[in-house]
């Protein structure tokens, strides 16, 4: 008889902590690390689970990861680590069958989770059918069916050719890692199964879970069904509710204060949902503010800027860049941009620059402006072996003309990159005295709400603009309104200290009233 336990934990209630506690309990009962499988939905969450359990497991991280990770990683191990399709394989398949004009991407992973359900890309369609366990012949149920460019009469042929191509190459794609386990009825090889973020399971993942449970001694799942935000992939909060198990409710949130907790519950209540009452710390001053998108936003050491859809990120990033703020995430600063900006900061202060900073500057200017012969790649390769940081006087690699530009009002003038966002990034920090650090970049992030799931920051700026598609969905009360409410519930529960609701000039998601800033 399988022991079954389910843990209901709201945002910041320590669901991972209870996984860790049960992991330790099973070890004390005589189970070994290779007897315990621990799953999570996202790679970042899986890493957190590894960090939480490794001190108890007392094995090498490489060995622990065989049993602690995403469901894809565990299934991949169970099917024997076959070779996977790469970008070149996708391109070869597309070229072989002349599908180029019907595709927006060159394979798996080019669109984010929600976009893939509406993109109309044929690979996204295929993956959606797998995730949702929708038969291939019922492909017209795909939410983005209107965006598919391939004639309807040819879609089934695409599936057949794609399946045949994978067989010929002997490779699998990402969704095959799970589908093979289902098709071959491969059971889990450990007696203990624990699942974090259970509410994020897709229909395909849940089918595997149902198959594995009867073969286990103990099964524990930890979830917050109110954070089930992947319905477009076949996820459902009912997976948690339907799992017949002893329930444990975590009684306290360690992230949210009372005002934020109550505010998040109001969002659910307005669409007929509820969350278990949990204890939260009391705050005697307001911690939720409503501001306009064109307001001057305060600065925090650790902050998120959350958007509902990917396309909104560029405008937010541009605004941050113009304010001289560095950030990670969507449209975030790359390591090359950091090196280039730091080089400019140092040069404007009359200081020497490192090799990486010099390399970044060289790559930003055309050959005709540089005193080098041959290709940049060959020059940089040679330079790496003999470079010594020194003051730039105009007589070395960087000419007087380039130095004049880097010291001018617009140091991006003449560079090979001329995009508005890049220019804003560089011009926003050109007069800084201190160098940009990786920590500073990571402490401020632009993310979608989906991308921020499982994360937290001191301050969250939640941009409430929505698309016409979302607006249309909200006109129908019920399932779609509840699904959208759960997304915003996730958004408003990311901050540890303060939440800013940023209203856009267009249509915004309606949230409960809060005091004005």
C-alpha cells in the first residue's frame, strides 16, 4: 500500500523545506539517496532541491542529480540518455522538406511557454499536443491554430515526416523524453517519490505520475494549486485536488506581510477561488502602491519588473536603461555589454582596461576604425596571449578617433551596434564612477510573471498591461478568468517588502483597490 501525502503551501510557506525534512526522514528510516526521487518543474527549482538535499545525501552532486531534478531529467535517465535533436537537425529537417516559409523558429525552445501555445509554429504545435496529451489528429484544438501557415491538409503529413526523420537520425526531441516513458510503460526505479511544484505538471507529466505512484512505497507532493498557471500546456489545479492523500497545510508565509497576503487572496476571491488562511507578519505601514508607467520609480537593491507578456519587456528595459539602471532577464545586460560599459567608464576616468573590456570595445567598432590587420577574431586571439592593461593614449589599439568617441556625449557613435536599447544602456551608465558588477545586474531583473514563478525580490514592480487576447478571454467569466487570476496571484506574491502596481496607458488587468502612492 503506497503512503500518500500532499502538502498545500502558499507563496513563501516553505514547500521546499518540507521536501528537505521528509528527505532526511526517509534517510533515517534506512532508505539511501539512490532510493529517493525528487522532482520539480523548473531547472532552477531543481537546483534548489539539490542544494537542499545534498548535505543529507552525502553523495557527489553528479550522483545526486540522477535522482533529484526535473521530470525530464529523470525520464531521460530512465530511457538511457539517447541522443537529442539539436538546432542543426531541425534546420536539416526543415530544408529537406521545404518547410522554411511555414515556420517561425528553427526548433524547440525559441518561444516561451505561453507564446508557444499561440505562435502557430509547427514544432510548438507538436510539443503542445504532447504536453496536453491531445491526439495528433486533433491538432485543430491547438490555441494558436489560426496562426499556422501550413495548409491544413499538410499538417498530418508534417507530423509523419517529423516522426520518421527522428527515427532515421536515431534522435529524440525534448517531449520524447516523457513520451517514451509513457509509450513503453517505464516505471520509476526508486521506492520514494517526492514532487515539488506539483501544480505545474502538464497532462503528459501527470500521466507519468499516475503510472509511477502504485509502484512506490511513499509519494509526497507539495503544491499551491492557486499557482497553477500552465493550463495552456495542459496543467490543471485539479491534479492536486484529485490526488487522494493525507493533506498537510503549511500555516505560515515567511515572505509576505499581512497586507500582501490579504491582497493576493482578494484576487482569488473575486473569481470564486480561495486560499487557506495563513499567518503572515504584520506591517504598520503601507507596502502596496499604485503608480503610472511614466512615474519616476524608486530604486531598490533587489527588484523585479514583471510583465504579463514577453513583448512588453523591451519598453520596460528601455526605460530602465535610460535611467542608468543595469538589469538581467528579458532584454537584460549581456556579459559583453557589461565589459564594454566598464571599459568606457574606466577610459573616461583615464584608467587602464582589462583584456575582456578591450575585446568588447574592439568588437563594437568596424575594422576600418581600428589599427589592426586581418580578421578581428585572429587579432583578438593573438592579443589574449600578450595583452597588458595600460592607459589608452590613442597610439595603441584604440585610436585617438575611437577614444574621442568614447569620451564624447554619445560613446556609441560609430559602433557596429546601433539599436535604441543598446545605445540607452551605454549612455545611461557612461558617467558612472563605479564599475558595473554581475551582482548588481542580477539583483534587478525584467521577467514575465511566468518566468518569475518560484522567485522573490525585495521590491516588485508589477506592470499590469494586458493584450487584446487576454482582455477578450476575461470577458468570459469562469475557467479563463480564474486561470488569469492565478497568474496575477503569482505576480503579486513575489515581493518580500514592497509591491508597486504599474498601470499602463492601454488596457490593464483590474486588481483590487490599494492606496495611491
